[in-house]
């Protein structure tokens, strides 16, 4: 089917002024490709003021927008989608697709044999999380919410060592809750700790031989080292078959090598809210994703 000439592809950036990002570079890359960009007032969106949030966008039109920005909850992303729809615009990634890649309980069953064993709860009851974690056997474990960990506080709010007691576990969960604050998403996730191959160290802890893979419409678009290390990027094209298990149009899959040389999936997330490794050229990613000429 021929593309509808009335629908124009564009990118909308949702930025947090208190956090560093690469969106200036990405906007410049889009401009080089002839892709129009818009700024979303993220604070207004989170406050529920969608009119102010979308003030920079045309009031009426047929824009098909890639959201590149700060991580939104599923509910916030759905509110953005509804507000854009009222103006005749649409997000490239639907709310259902966003949730499919954003929340571990949605993607984990699809990739169960390729990632760490995991259990989860709904809500903030650490004792309930401890009971659920018994299905995994003895620690070590990792804890996070349905979307994100606090690995920058590895020992205090993420890693549960083999010697941990129930009291230790609940304290770590409490630290995670404190760290995530009002951005804590839905419930606890407890995962088996996997022995990943260590490549080096970063200020927040060990850096593993880990890569971020970007997929669009089931195709591998880009793959680069997760951390800023000079390493050869393996051929990850075989992961396309695995990627087709995820019901999302644009998403990332973080994969890492185990100490024994096997590859595992570490995380899955929506492509629009996933940061670009420094070695990825956004021009190449946007061109491949949106089908424009470089």
C-alpha cells in the first residue's frame, strides 16, 4: 500500500531540564535528514495540562510522531496519545506497543527462556516480594520495579547478596522505593542474578560486556556497546527472530555475555525512551526507522 502523502513523519522530544540528554544532537540529526521536530512541555504533561504540553505542535494536522524523551508511565503515554489524537496527530508507537516493551511482566513471558528467571508483585509490600522471591531459590538476586532498577546504588538498592536475610532484602526494597520515589512503577520485580562477563568498571559499579540493540518493525536497526568501551560489535542479526516475539514497533533489547560465553537478554524497553549509546549515529538510526534517505 502506498504511503498517505497527507501524513507527515516527525519527532517530538520530551525533555527533563534537570537531566542531561543527547536530544540537541538528535534534533540536529533529524534536521539534516529533513525530519521536522517539536518540543513537548514534559512538566505540563505530567501535571495533566495537555494543551500547554502540546503548545509547540500544530493545532490540527496529520503528524505521525516518534516520541523521543524522558521515560513516561503507561498512563502518561496514553494521555499523550489521546491528546495528540484530538488534534489529528498520532504516535508512531501505540500505547499498547509502548506497554508491551516497557513493563517486564508484559515482555518476560515472551522471552522467558532467554533471560534471568523473574517474579513480581503489584504494589509496594516488600514482605510480599520476599515470599514471591522464594520461587527463585536462594539469592543472589536483583530487585527493581516493573521498569527500572536503581543500579547506581548497587549494594544498597539493587543487589541482594547470597548471605541476605529477609530483613536485608526488605531494607534493599525500601531503599529502591526511596530512590525511585513517585516514579516507582507498579510493583517489585525480583530476578535471579546472572554471572555476566565483566568488561571494566564505571563510577556506579561493574560494567559488563553488554550491548543495546534497537529494533524497528522486527528488524535490527543498530547495535552498540551499552557502556562507552571500544569493543567490536558482534553480529546480532540472529536476535531478530527473538525480537519478533515482542508486540512493539520500536524497542530496545539489552543483551550481555555470561561468563561462560552465552548471550542473555538483560532488559527490554520502548525505543523512544531508551538512551542512545555514544557510538550510535542518530542520523543512521532515524533514517533506518523512519525510512528516509540520508
